[in-house]
C-alpha cells in the first residue's frame, strides 16, 4: 500500500509537463517566466533588506518590526484575495489514482504538500528573512524576532489552506472581503481603529514569543480540517463533480433590439459571466484601474509625461488589453462550430470591439476619482481613454488574429503558470498598444508643448473612429485569412 | 448535392485521404463506415472547410467550399461536443442557431416541441449549461441543433455513439421521418454497422483514406460489411 510516495506524485507531474503537446515551447516560456519570478524574488529580497533602513529613516524611535506589523493585515488580506482568484487545489490530476492501490491518506498528503509549494507561501519568507538577518546584524536581539518570523509564516500557511474553504462558497468569500474593506475604511477614513486589533496581535507576538502557539495551533487546525475535508472529497460525486451552477445572465433581451449583432453581444456577456477564466480576466482588468495610483502619487513622475501616459493607457485600458488579446481564443473551445455556421464574421468581431470600447468608457467613469490628483492627470486619463477607445481597441482586436493558443474557459489560470496564452507575437503587439500612444503624445509635446501632445492622442483616437469601417474590414480579412491556422492550433490543447 | 473531384489530404508526407471522384445526390442518406484512421472525420472536415485540402476540390450545390462561404446557410453539422457552446443552456444555444438561420425565439420554441419524445424530458427546461449535461444528452441536443432552420445538408459524425438504446432507436426514427417528409441530404458516419445500414440508403466503406466499397443498401449489406470488418484468420 505504501509504495506511492510524494516522489511518485512529483514524477507524474513531470511527465504531464514533458509529454504535453508543444512542451518545448512551454519549456521556453517557463524559462522566461522563471526569469520574471527571479526578478520578483530579487526585488522582494532587496525590499527585505531595505525595509530595515527605510523604517529606521522614517520612524527612528519605532522598532521596524512594529512598522511591518501595521501592514501585515493588509498584506494577508490582499494575499487571500489574489489566492482566491488564482489558487486551485490540484485535485483533478489525482482522479486516476483513486482506484489504484494507494492509500487515500497518501493521496491527500501529496495534494496538500504540493499546495504548500505555491509562490504565495514564499513571498513572506523571501521578504522577511533578509529583513530579520539585517535586523539581527544591527540590533541586539534575542530569539524573539525569529519566533515572530515563524508566526508570520504560520499565518501565510493558514491563508494557503483557508483559501480552499473560501473557494467553496461565494457568500463566505464576498463577506470576508467586504469585512476587510470595511475594516480598512473604518481604520483609514473614519478613524475607527478596527484593524489595529490585528496589528496589536502581531506586536504581542513579537513581545511574547510564547504566543506563537496561537498561529501554530491555528495552522495545525486548518491542516487538520483540510485533511479531513479533502479525504471526504475523494469521491466522484464530491470533489470531482464540479459545483452545480446557477444560471446567470439568462435575460439580456435588451440586446435583441440590435439585431444579429445583439446575438453576439449576448453570447459575449454570458461568456464573461459564466466562465471562471473570463471572470478572472475581468478582475485583472479591474485591478488595472488602480495602476494610476502607483504613478500619480509619486512626485518624481509628475514631470515625466511618458510614465503618466503609460499609466493612463493601463488605467483606462486594463480590461481592453487583457480581454482583447484573447480574441478569438475565448471561442476556441467551439471555434470549428462557429466556422461552419452561417456567421457574419464582421458582427462577431464588432461585438468584441464594442465590448472593449464599452470597457474603456466604464474605466473612464471609474477613474473619475483621479480628479483628486488634479486637472492635468485627469486630462491625461481622458486623452488616453480616447486613444484606447478609438485606436487601441482596433489594434488589440487585430493582434488577436495572431494569438492562436486556446483558452480553457472554465479553468482557472494559475499565477506564473499562465503559459497557455503566451506567445511571442503577443509580446510584439504590446508595442503598438503601449509605445504608439506614448509616441503620438511625445512628438507633438516636444515641439508644441503639453496641449499639443494631448491633442495628438485624441486625434489618433478619433482617426481610428473615423476609419472604423476600413479598419474593421482589414481586421476581418486578416481573421479570415488565418482561419485554418487558427483552427488547427485551437485543436491542440 | 456534393461533388468531390481529385480530393486528397496529406499530413507530413502521409496520405490520409484520396478521393478521385465521389458524388452524393440530393436527398440521399449517405453512410460512411471504416475503422479508426480511415479518413471519415478528415472527409467531413474538408467538406466543412475546417482543413485545407492538399489537392482537388469539394463542391456543395456547385459551390466550391474553399473559395466561397455560400454553402453555409444550407449546411449544418454536429461532429462532437465542441460543436456546442458549453456555457449556454440548450434553449439559448438553439436561439443562437435560430438567429443565424433567420428564426425567431418563438419559432424555435414551437419547432423544438416536435422533439419532446426524442428528448425524453431530460433536456429542455432543465436550467443547466450544456457543459453540465451528460455525454448522451449533449449529443442529442447537438443533433437536434443541427436540424434547426431545415438545412439541405446535415452532417453527423458518430451520432449513435454515447446514446442510450431508446435514444438510438429514436434517432433512427427521427432520421427516417425527416427523410420521408423532406429532401434533406444526410451524411452519417458510424461504427455501428446495424444502425448505419438501417438508416442509410448508400454505404461507402473507407480504408486508409481510400474508398473500398460503395454499395446501395440491400438486406445483405450488413452481412457483407460484417465479413469485411471481421478479423481475418
């Protein structure tokens, strides 16, 4: 019975990777992504080393640990939120093991152990370990610091298992995140220090090392509950059956009035509402709304217009870029069906185009709070929105024709494992989407000043709208020309 | 209805289909049999312009499928589950197909009533996404979907596979009824020799991409096919 070990489980994952179609390409992408991950690790490492000195400078009287403790609850909150959208239990892979002579305990252990390898569990370690080392070198400390680190790691571990429960119920998930949001609103806007409770807790942990028993026991508890829960899930009608889904978006009769175009818009809205992967992308697009904050709050960027334009493009075009680059891959699961239907290709493309344009308008409305940063920032946002609306949307749609990697609609994409939709051509196409707006701003700006740059952006957008018929025809032709290529690559999953 | 001339398809030097000449008249129920790799699905894919031929041409109603798309309004197919849109309900899927073929939702609602006995109360009004239906019910939903808007040509790949016995018998009856009432041309591939010989009036046997037999169905056809497919000692 005991012959199946964790090593066997890893071996299976390895074979799954190397025997997948186009694994060479996937390997190349993995290597590229490993560099990205390495970059992040290095960045976190620097951050970890730097925190100590930053803290020393900004609050010399305060212990840096207490400063970190202020942020921990936000970190864990956001960590849980991101995990909710990307982390999945690798449970489907183990279905064939069920009827093999392997004990269920071993299977569950394998699954849980693998989940601990998640990128998210490493972030606190990578940031805080260098911090602790620097701290030890500079201050006279005892073991309490290390116990505190251990405690924080336990909390990360708790998140790791907690997210699988949250995933089971949307109500619990939404409730939890609303609670966190309310907490931070009370804390920072209304001045009611609700979240300080957590901060006090982390401080207490640092001051009283024996308190580490609490996160430790909580961690053990989540492991235990998860263990029992998972073991019960190892039946076809439990963990493998998939949730019974409620039908959403069945009305939408408003769109019937727009004739045959409405049919496609209806389908696209349903696609977004009813598929995990699409919802994930919408969420990503939503996050891009906050992209501006990074730049607009920094004095250094206020005079660097290139960066501001860059920020504007992403703030107003987040959804457009993330959703649009996967046209027509969104329909890859049934693409051959679409191709032998009597489909007006133009309407199919138009529907996607309108969706992107609509998202730009929506993003613009949601970006209105950026007015807080002044008229200049708002002007930039408005101009980049016009560019995205009139020109960016067409470029994105055009680039989609060259993206031939299929999308699995109802499967979550994992962080840093989203290799299924990465291609070199897509990388190339980010250039016109991002560099072009910077260029049409910068050239007039150099000669005639800020207003001219803004006019340049707006004009380019309007130009796209003016020639929309021509552009759409070009795009349609490109899609049609690549039909067979797209079909054959969509069939390879 | 369909004319094939000098059609061939090769993959990396291997010939997978070679049809010098084949014509299928209007209203025929054309059965395609052959072991795996005989070229049945390749033929259907070429017919629907889903893959490009290496040489030759296929015309539906004298329209070359590779150079025009005008065959689409009167051609329908159900090849496999990827011909369903998984995140739609059956009704939504039919409305979508209807809208592509000029039928209103009301017309679809009325039309679909005619299939109630075939559906056996398991498909309509279930408030389920197509991806959550069983394999058999997905197939039934797809087959009926291919009949929407009374096309002239209906292509079905393995329609009997995955169906329960009642549904298999129901499907045979369905095809025969339609054939009696209209001049729809059916192209049906199947591994089930009994069903395909009962339903089709012509059987073509493919082997390694070539036509081996082309027979008008008679009571002795099943025996003939069975003797071909038996393992030779």
